[in-house]
C-alpha cells in the first residue's frame, strides 16, 4: 500500500522508486502483484507517466487512511522513547502559506530533526477533501460556511483591511465603511477563493455587489499589482504583511462594517493526531500569530489622515530591527 500510494502521488516510477529508496523493477513488480491480487488495473501507463484509473482512485481513498493510521501507531510507539519523529503532511490556505511556510518549516527542521514534513497549499474546499480522504494529517483553512465531516479547532481571528499603493491618490473616507469599496477599482481573489467567499457574503449582507476589475488568486501577485497601480483590494493583514513592511502599500481599517475571517485547523475525527503532527501545528500556529501581530502594526487607523500613523510606525521600526 505504501508503494502504491507513493506512485499515485509521484505519477512516475523513477521518482517514486527514488522516494521509496528501492530499485524501479522492485516497485513495478509490487504494483503488478497488487493489480493481480485485486483483479483491477490501477494505473494507465503512458510516456507522460502513470495516471490512476477509477479503480486506482478508489484504492487511494481506501488505503490512505490505513497507511496513515499505521504510521501514526509507529510514531506513538517512538514517543515512548522520548523521540518525536514521523512523517507529517500539512495543508495550508495561501494566505497562511505565504506568511508562515518558510519560517515554520525551518523551525520544524531545526527543533524536530526526525520529523519529515510535507507541506502543500490550496483552497479551503480542496484541503478539506484531502484531509477527509487521508492525504493530509491536518490543514489550516478559512472556517467554512458549510458543515464539514472534519473536526475543527479555532486558531485565530483576523481583520480584513482596505489596501492601496503607498503613494496612491486614493484617499479612503475618514470613517471608512465596507460599502465604500464599491467606489474603487478593485483587485480581488476569484470566487474559487475562500477569501472572496467571505467578502461576497459580507457584501450581500449589506446590499452591495462586488465587481472587481481584476481577479487574481495568487496573493503575492495581487499585492504586486496593488503596489504598482491605482487599484485597491481588501485582504487579511497577514496576506499584506510583506508589502506593508516593504513600504510599497498602505492599509486602512474599516471604521464600521468590519470583516473578520476565522482560521481553524481541521483533522479527521476518526484518525488520531500524532504527537509529531501536534508539534508541527504548535510551530505553525505560533508563527502565524506572530505574523498577524507584526502586520497589524503597519495598518492605518480608520481615517484618511496618514501622517501621524506613519510617524508612529517610523519610530517603531528601529526597535523592531534592534530586537
């Protein structure tokens, strides 16, 4: 089952054999034996690689939880000797990934050298499906509006803010409300994105229709557009952190009709969360909280007067660098 799942993920015999540290003929033989035993063709083979058949896709859904539970059992036994080890697969929504993936991965590698970490990013709905089918141990997602079969645990709430280029002629009203954004040329994530769903629901609740001039799901690219044009956006503070710190954009809080997005971590309720997975979760959660705290320092108050706020940030910067 481990060989099969690895090949299903890699879609290439050479890469899968290298990942499993075995020779290619051994892997091919084991897959052939599995197909013979089940009486089903699991892969379509072509020059492009290995593609799962419908039977293969069904076997992934059935075996991934079994293999993961067996791995968790080995990890728990290893903890009895005082070691935290094992493979942990994590999914992150994009705004979390761009804020924490690099630093959290480095921290895990340093603190837990016996943990093998696999991190991917995706939309909330996709990550929910991957956790549900056992392809991920857990995921950090925007709290979904629909009920899911997963166990969800609150991580943090985060304010969403209005942002534009640092020297943009855009001057938000002194008492900025969410319905004011309909007056600006907007760049927003598409309707596939969890953040857009939050914005659309809030807009519908107050009777406005969001019609962005441009839709971008790659948040770093979206921030680059804001930093170099007269477009505006509404995003969570951590998604804007790097651009805010770099001084290329400015962000303003809403005085009323504020929008708060909630982040939660989810796992399958019938599968144990390993000690290694909990250790990784603690690192990511701590890193995420720090990133959000830093980003909030750069956000302007709900006023068009930016001078006093900017001077406060300038005075704070030396202390941050010294720390």
